[in-house]
């Protein structure tokens, strides 16, 4: 029972893009590991940009700075 967890910043992917990610991740595990797609789980966690940081700053701060 493979589980794939994908974490992305909230608001960066459309519902259609998330469906495509789920479909493609499932396809990879079916093709490469021979798994039954019935038992492949893909979880997409959308993390608020205030709760995700790099370079010592939140993504909210970093992305606001690039808008200037």
C-alpha cells in the first residue's frame, strides 16, 4: 500500500493540476513497482505560505518581496 505525500504551497496549483499530479504519481507506482492502483494513495497537503519558510523567511514574505 504505497502512500505518496506531496506538500505544496497553498494556492499554487489548480484543482485540475492536483488531479493530474494524483494520476501521474499513481501511474509511476503502478509502472515502476507493479502496484495495483486500487491500493496507491496520493495525499496533497497545501501548506499556508505563512507556515512554510526558506532562507529564514516565510514564503509569504519572500513572494511579497519579488512583487516589488
